[in-house]
């Protein structure tokens, strides 16, 4: 390890100087679960998510917590430390450095945390991590990457050893914390920890109780939900004031990096131009079905290539795909999927110069916000369409054989036809409760149909 790398390690580990790294930063929703796993479990903690969503900041917060608990730790960005010089046996070098220049003693059997950012920059990292995990029980790895570990090129299996956390851009609650707005509503929502989907179960009575508690904040929350829909939850973008500035940030810092570096490195993709075209096609079609055969014809490519490239865009955390609900897995695989941007701000700021009328963008933006919020809780998320081509935006399985329908209508007035339609589809699927997510209206109808404002849904989720 050369002098530049040694100086780098000393600079990025403030805990060795008895200093904290991330005081005052927004605590992510997943933070309590991660530190519990770090303290009590042996799993390799793997934090994935789109670029610039705050993974490195989260590692800094974890480092602060480990330091407070008096654990030995070493943090580094793999990309940064290897930019000074390639090191084949990186883990061995890092441990030796810590023993010789930080702890001044052998680690031995003491618990030691290696906190490695952007691990995918290390060649064959799975093989190297597995060797240490299997042979040195005292080592604990906390890793990040903008690429999912499950489908990276040339990997050694870490099945049974790894616990993955997916970091999205800020949730609405995290957005409110960042803005330091409506902090009172957050304290109320914490009092109601087991509302809306308690342990993935739905309770309409707790919705009533929750809405009553946060109703005094309605005016502010209604305004803030618009800001959230338009600017999204990428932390750095929220510090910017102009739409063009945010758009340039997304294109230069997020999109190009993922398309030109992360996906080609992780999956061996060679046609970056095709990948870029398909990404913008997916953004434009957010909240709509994508017909892969039609896109393949337009791009003069094989359908399998188009399917694979869209899959890589999903693994690169730029797009989500939601399948159609069917009773069989074969039916799901044949049906068209809906595409969603990973962040409403990403969609809104890239599309506002094509559709300058912001009102036309708010409907899809609301659907993107709801989709991303649901994906944080439910692994099985679908849209529904019956044989008559009648469609509902989302269907989630809250517990075995119990489902809820969600229709997003970001407007002030909900007509009786939609209420009747939701009642009809609920009967068709034998579902007792369905939600219509609105702009501001609140109404509890017979037969289990509930109108709830987007801001209330997001706070109480």
C-alpha cells in the first residue's frame, strides 16, 4: 500500500481521530434494521441502490454508530483507493494496515468491521469476500454497490451469507426530515407505527385514526407533496433550485454513469447507445405497459436483446418493472409489464421539456411515487387488468390470500363511476378493501372503498 493510499485511509476514517462523520444527516428508514443486523448477525450486509441516493452517507452514519459502540472499523471506497494503485490482495492489505498503524496490535478474534463502498470495482470481489467470511468468523463486512449482487458477472455464490438492503431515493418521510418541514406530523406517524400496513396487514380503522392525527398538517403536506413529486428524492438534487439544473444533474451524474460505467462493468453490456435509448423510452413510458416486440422492431434488434437491456436498466436501479397480475407464473411471464422511473423527479425533470404543461406530468409522477413506496414494503406488486381490459393501477398481496387494490387519481374530485368500478373489481377478485389515492379528498365509502390523499398515504405507509 503506497503513501497516497495510507493518507487517503486516514482522511476518510474520522473515527480514528475521535470524530464523528455524519452528525445531523437524515436517518434513513432502513438504518435501525441495518445496525441491528450489524450487531447481532453474521450476514454480509450489502446495500444497493441507484447512484447518488445516499449509500456513502449511510455508511458514514453506520460508521458513527460503530464508533459509538466502540467497535473496530475501517472504511474505504474501493473505487477511490484503487485509483491510486491496483492492489490484488486488498482485504489483506487493509487489515494489516489497521493492525500496524491504527490499532498497533493484532485484531485476533476481536470483532472487526470492514466497511467497503462501491465493492463492484474490486475484481472477483465475491470470491475474496467469501474466503474471509468463511475463514475469519470475527470479520463483519458492510458493502455498497449501485449493482445488485445477485446477477453480477462472474460471481461466486454468496447464498446464505448475504443480507441485501435496497436504498431508494428519499421516501416522503425522509424528504420531510431533509426539508425540516412538518416534523410534528412525523412524531404523530411514529406514534402510529402499526397503522396502514401493520406487519403487511391492512387496518382501515387505523387509517381513520392516522388521518385524524395528521389532518392539522394538511395544507403544508399538500404543498410539500407537489415539491416531492416534481423534484423526487435524490438528496443532491433537492439542494438545487432550477429545473434545468436538476435535469443536468440527473443526466450527467446519475444516468451517464450508470449507462456508461456501472451496467457495462457489471453485466458486460457493449451497446451503450442502445442502452441509453431504451432508458429514455422507459422514462417516457413510465406508468405504462412496454411492448417489447414493438420496441424490438423499432430498434431493429432481437426481442431477447431488448428484454435483457431493460433487465439491466432495472438491475442498474434506473427503472422498475411491474408485472400484470395473473393466477399463474406462466401468464405473468407472457403478459406485458409496466415501466416506472426509480424516482418521480427523474421522470418529471426529464419530461418537462417535452411536455411543458406540468399538469400532464403530475398523474404519472403520482403513480411513480406510489409504486416506489409500495416496493419498499411488498415484494409482490402487480397491476391488474381483466379480460374486458378494465385496469387498476396496483394490486398488492398484504398477507397470504389477502389483497388490496390501489388506484391513483391525482385530482380533487372523484366521481361515482370510479367508486362503482372499484367496488366491481373488488367483488371480482373477492377483495374487501380498495384505496383510491387522490390529491386531497378523504372519504370512506361502503363496500370497502377508501379515498385517501397521496400525502396521507405516504406519511402513514
